[in-house]
């Protein structure tokens, strides 16, 4: 998951970028600009000096620049808006990513992302975090599968001593038409890999989601998530709108 | 379509021999003098087919042996593929128009194969298309075919086997070579040097295309079986006239070619002389297209004849042209504009024909998933669930290709050629071909005269499109001789 700014503490969930990564990278000489809009319809109240997620609107701008046919760099600007706090800057992350080039002709897409960033203590007690995210995906016929077994590490904050946390994400989808793809996304945070949290304290989210493939220039994703465990925000509505911009001469 | 049999109207069929003579005459005139024919040369060491026959008793002029080989595209790039006579491209087969030729084909593979004689107006049993009824060559088997080559010009032979999802088969492999048919009247040879150029792409893989469907991309490309910088350069002399005989044998990719500092005078396309020998800066060849072009070597130096598009050139699509006494780093193309219009080679005042019937052919695709190849259809039907198109011998048919898809299609008609009548709505004439690229969202109209009875395959020459149903059969109506 992608709760890229979330620390693994049970009530510090982020919900700023909710997306299962595919292995593709942004093409060289092009830029992807995405707006992630997530509204927590039923979340958690403010606790221990950390802002509530309940009824919070999180807007994240993600800008990804393609470097070559096997790497890209992404940059995030996280914001939050909620009653009593107004619009707030939450933090920024940077995310370099490499992939196995297509010309290696591997049977599955493979990519490795790493993400480093800061978020204000008001929104996450763990202010500096690092994540490494292997990405494996496969498209076959109308089906698409993606797995992101991400590992997280807190560099500054109460969870420094927790060690490495495990936050997998999975997506399975089906092409109903060329334009409409529907599927299920799963996001979780199991806590430390050496001390898996109880189910009660794990974050578990399921998002039935739709991807609209209206144009190669645009990426559109919409989903509604349910979190069945007490540590998880219970209802979240998410949307992603992305636009590709090409710079210079592209491969023909 | 008219239900009755008619004789071919006089004047509706271009006399290809006369046209060819005109082409050669024009070429000679352009040269100012009739020059002695220069040496034939492959870029690399590609011998003319001359293997001894393995058939018992039968006299053969040429033997093609299909086998699996390891081929060195570059010192650090070896591939395993299948090829003819252990070489890529296969041996140059030189024959003379109208002079019968016997060719033995030996299949050393563990699967059936078939060899198509692309561009030849020959009978179904030897054309090499199982959809027409040509026999397959069994695994480990051999066959002897005989035919009288026609028409003259630059043609080729290649496997006509399906590949489907196996990217080692069909035209993804190295099973291709040039068939050059010399005119029966002789070749005056208004050039100093004849150079065969065969383009091919290697190591295919599936990738997502911009339109959301799967497509085939390649790791590398080659000219005459070598990646750019790894074959012998083509050596030329200043002032020489080089006749380039160029074939795009790629399974799916159209290619552009440019030679910086030089221009191409296009003499023929798909073996047929063009009405106007226009001079152009770049050449575009769809899969299976051929161009015969004359280049006057008037810009001494070391150059790359190759793809103007850097990505393709970096992948190996090019060959070095080296003037005598010159050395240094080859200068690469790249600034040329990618412009191609078949009509510049047409008649300025094209003849107007009235076809006996017009046959619309609408090209569409059906989405099968972002991880699958599209299914291709002609008039709403996909091979083999198509209806044969019935034609009558002697009649002129106008085929109107209406490409409603997002892909370009290099469509090919077996055992016949056709004349371009309009491209993108603009009239033309005098350009005879057997492959034409119908660009996405455009129409091309061609006239074909039904002069070679027998089932005749029509298909997109992109291997993946052909494999996914982009084929149809023209069937000659039976004549009741009673």
C-alpha cells in the first residue's frame, strides 16, 4: 500500500496515496502528473496529538519523470484538509524506481521502488520513513495481477525500534471492455516482520476499484475501500486522475 | 459483382514487360549512357544458392534447407533461430523470367513448414500458402517445386507458417531470402554496383501499445543479418551508381531508411517499375515491401545507410557505406523528415479505369484484453470464419481497403499484383504493387485484374495480425465449360 506516509502504529494510517504499483515505469522524455483524492468517510478521531482521519480529505500530487526505459523518479506533495485544521501541508516524499526492461523479455513485470520522505508529526508521529517496494505484475488476456510486498522502516519517531514493517498490496483486475477494467485491490500493514501485530491491530483494506482506459494520455482510477479491522479506517473513497505529458521526440 | 464471365477488356491490363523495358530505358537515359553491369554483392558473405540437389533423380536448380541455426548478429549477440541453408538472409535466388526453375526444399525441422514465393504469379500448388491449398512440407520431409518465374523484379521467399504466440516461428525467424527475377529480355544494368539490402527485426517480445492492446517489439534489428557496425561495410567509389535492392523482411515493423548526403531515385516498388522515378530523401518500407532505388555516390565519406529513427538505429538497423579511400566514424542519419507518399511515384495523369466490380474491404479489430492480441477482421469476419470473395477471370476489380483500426496494415495479395488507384482519397495510378500500407483510419483503393486462376490469399503482412485472423481468400468462379 501505499499509505506511503503511514507509520505502522495502529492509528497512524495515512491514506494519502492508495495505489497498487504496476511494474511499468514512465517512459523517458515524459512526465506523469497524478492527483490522488482520498476521503475518509469513517476513520479515526484525533489521538495523542495526531490529527484525525475521520472525514479528512487528503489530496496528493504525484509527479513522476521517466529517466530511461528502465527507471523513473517520483515526487509527492501530501496535503490534508479537515474541519478544525483547514488545509495543511503534510509532507513530501521522493521515490526512485527501476524495472527489468521489457527487452529482457521476462515472463512477468518486475520493478523495485524505494521511497524516502518526511511528514509532519501532526499527521504521523513517525516523521521520517523509508520504504522499499518490490513490484511484480502480469497481464494475461483480460486479467491483470500485481503484488507489492513492501517493507517499511521508520527513521525518526516512536516506531524506530519496531524495525522493518511489512505492508503488502495486491491487485487483481479484469478487462470488461477496452475502456473499463474492474478489480479488487488489497492493502495491509502487518506491523513488524519480527513481531506481526494481532489481527485487531493490523490494517486491512479492500478496495473494489475501476480503471478507465479512455486514452493513453490519461489514467483514471476510482474505488471505495472498506477496512474491517479496528486499526483500519473503515470507509474510504479514493480517486486517481493522471495525465501523461511528453517532452521531446519519442520513440516511434 | 457481375455474375457472368467476361474476357478481360483490352487495355485494362498493363503490359509489365513493356513497362519494365520503359523503366530500364528511362534509367539508361537518366544515366546518360548504358553502363556495363556492375558486380553483384551482398553486404556480407551471402552466396548465391548453388547447393547440390539431394533429391533422387530430379534436376534442381536450387536447394533450400530449413534448419535451426545459431546466428551471430554481432560479436556479443548470438541468436538461435531457423533459416535457409544456415544463413541469414537465405541464399540469393537468381532466376530469369519465364525460364522454368526447379527448387528442392528440405525441411530439417520437427514441424511442418512451407515456403511462399512472394510476388510471383505462379500456380497455387507452388505458391506456398496452405490457406490456398499449397501442401505443407512435413517435418523431416522434402519437396521439389517447379515454376516459371514471373514477373521480373525484386521479390522474395519466406516461410508462410503461422506463429501465433510462438515468437520464434513464422517471420519472427530467419526464414527469408531474396528472389531476383531477371527480365527475359536481359538486364541492361544502368548501374555500377548492385547491392541487396534485407532488413529484419530480432528477439521479439510482447508489450503494451498506446492504444491499449498488445503489440510486438524487438530487442534488435539487422541489415543482411548483421547489426549496425558489425558487418562488412558496403564499399563504393565516388561517382558510382549503386542500385539498391531493398527488402523489409520484418515480421511486423515498417522501417525507414536514409543515407545522409545522398538521395534515392526510386525505380521500382515490389519489383514493378514505377511510373515516375521520383527522387526522395528517405524510404519507407512496410513489412514485405521492396524498393529498387538508384543512388549516385557523389558525397565521399563514411556513412550509415540506416533507420533515421535513433532507437531503431541503436538497435542495429543500419549498415556502413564506405567510399574508397575514406575512413573514420560513420555519419548517421537522423535529421531527415519521415515523409512517404506512394503517389509521388505515380502517373501525373493517371489512366482512368472503370472496374467491373468494386469490393469493399473493411479492416477492424476486436479487443481481447490488455494482455492479448486483438482479433482482426475483414468485413466483420476473422479467418478462418470468413467468406471467400468470388472473382471471375479476366475482370477488373477495385478493392477498397477501409482501415477503421488504429494500426497501419501492410496488406498483401498473393499470386497477383495491383495498381494503386487512390491513397487517402487522392487519386493516383501507375504504381503497381503486391503490398501496400493502409494507414490507420484511411482508405486505399487498388485495381486488380483476375488473371491467375486459383485460390488467392489476401492478408495483412504483419505476422501478429495475420495470425489473429487478418486473412481472406479470393476464389475464382468455376467456369462451366459444357
